[in-house]
């Protein structure tokens, strides 16, 4: 009798499981290439960072497993050399989960630039910054775009 009850419970779990499995799919990776070209930065500036967000109703869980339609990624802080920072950064969004069948759903990304001076103080770059190391004219525009899953 115990084996029949176990078999019925197992069958019920197998019938119920496909809905749970189909409800979400691994997200894979989304990679952005961000060109950065600064040649006259303050000598007091030590590091730059590009931070990005990805927003989409197709997103189900973020990298910590929290329910979210927004995920974050950044380049990490990278050194500035002789007031120059010229490179193409690779920003990778990974470890996220998509809702089932995200095809045709739009995603929006935004990348912003900030930095850190030699004292360890960090701030975004703006034309109106009261901190000379972070004053750039014109204010660097955010990199904003969309794509469809």
C-alpha cells in the first residue's frame, strides 16, 4: 500500500512540475561593449567605472535570486593613467532568470560613468561638479539603448 501511495505522490509531482519548469528560463549572458575615450582627465583622478542597468518585464529574478525586472553590472574600478582612459569596456549581465517565452519583449539598458580620486572619494562626472577631479564639460551622456529578446 505504501508503494502505491508513493507512486501516486510521485506521479502528481511529475504532472505538476512542468508548469514550474516552464515558468522560467536561464537568462544566459547579455554583453555590452562600451567605448570610453577620455584624454584630458584631472591628474587627481585615480579610477573610472562604468555602471549599467538592464530593465525588462521579461526579467524574473536578479543575480541574488530576488524577484526583479532590473539587474546591475559594472566594469569594476579601472585605473586612469596620466589623465587618460581610452578603451572599450565589456559589461556582462549574467546569472539572471527570464520569464518563459521572452521573445519579442523589449529590454532597456543604461550605462553611466563615475570615478574615484586619489583620496578614495568617488562621484559621477558632471559639468557642474564642485569637485575639480569630477568636473567634465560637457557632462558625459549616459549610454542608453534597447533591444528585443
